[in-house]
C-alpha cells in the first residue's frame, strides 16, 4: 500500500510539474508573440519616419536649389548694374 501511495504522489507530482511547464511555455510564447508585434509596430513607425524624412529632405533640397538659382540671378543683375554704373562714370 505504501508503494501505491508513493506511485500516486509521484504521478501527481509529475502531472503538476507538467501543467506548470505547459503554463510556463504558454506564457513564454504569448510574451514572445507580444514582443514580436511590438518590434514590428516599431519597425513600421521607423519606416514611416524614414519616408517622411526623405520627403522633407527632397523638399529642402528643392528649396535650396531655388534659393541658389535666385542668388545667382541676383549676382548677375548686380554685376550688370555695376558694369553699367562704371560705364556711366
């Protein structure tokens, strides 16, 4: 009878350990899935920020080019006026 009690206690112990191991694995997998989703969401946000940055950079480059062209035109006009003023003197 003591052997049967020992076997029952041992079986109950293995059963309990198995249930706890299963719960640990399930919780671990849920946490891993949640972390993967968070990383994916963060990556999507980084991609959005990168594309927005690229658009802003292109806009700034276009503005800089426009200002450079306007400055070149202004320098040409100023040089022309200086030539004209020298000729008048």
